[in-house]
C-alpha cells in the first residue's frame, strides 16, 4: 500500500450506497450494531479484493467532535460536555495503514438525530488520517477530531462470528459479484438469491456523502 492511499469519494459513495441497498433489501441486520459490523466487513471485502487497499474491520468505542465544536458525538448517543469514554456506544469501522474510514458516515444525520436540533450533522465522507485519531481522552479534549478505540478481543470474536455466518458469506459473495457491474454502470441491478427466501432485485440506494468530514481544529489549553 502506497503512503496515503485512500478510497475516492466516488467509490466511497458507490460502495456505501451498495451496502445500504443490500442490507435494506435483505433485512439481514437486526440492530445498529449489526448494521455497523456488516458495513465494515462488506466494505473491507471490496476495498481489499477490488480496490487493492489493505485494510481490516475493527469494533470498539467511537467518538467524534461535532464540527461546531459544541458537543461530543458517540455512535448511538449524543453526549453533552463533559463526557466519559465509558459512555460511548459500540461501533465498527475500517482501518487502513494510514486512514480510518466509516462507510456509514453519510447516515450520521440519522444516527445522531438528537443532535439535529442543535446543529445539523454533515452528510460527509469520514476518511481521516490515523494521525487525527486521539490516543487518549485528554488528547481528544484538546481538539483532535476523532477518538476511535478498537477492542482487539471483541473485534476478533465478534467479526469472526459474523464473517463465518452463512448469510454474511452470501452477502459478501453477492457484493463481490455486483461490484464490477456497478463500476461499469452505476445503475446496475443485483439479482440476489439468498439461501432462505425469494430472489431479490437490489439497487444501490441511500444517502451519499459530499466532501470530507472535518472536525474542529481548535486546540484547547491542556488541563493543569
């Protein structure tokens, strides 16, 4: 992997909306936690297998600063100041050698719906350098835009269980089959025949990102 190799905004949106369409039509994910795990697993399958970007899905705690700098957002929750790391919700994302990527970021306005009354959460692509990931809560409070805390054991066990599920394997295979067709024609429809249930015609659909996510860059005084 070359230094700084990333996914383009076009491919990010094509992949994100393809996964959205696939999960929406199949109703495989039963919760937001499962939704995020499948996004990370399926996204990594395409990024590694079709885009040539070495990466891995991980799970753990996830915090970002709202761009207006007034609140801290934890996946699944809106947390007012002061917030504690243990309050964060569970989330799954993708890590490359150089970047942290969340293919669910175009859906942040819905995920953080309680924050919309304060200030709209941008519908943007979250693909930030790992240098913008805070190493601890104190560093995050000083203005680093993201704090992603992977849980190594949980990543290994949970992602392994999901990846070995027959239905997940079918979704990954379908997405791999569909991807070249989408690259050739973004309106290509996937004919998917799950192990259980009737055949499905699936289109890529859902929210798209416009531009990249930028958190606040104001560095506060270190606490004495």
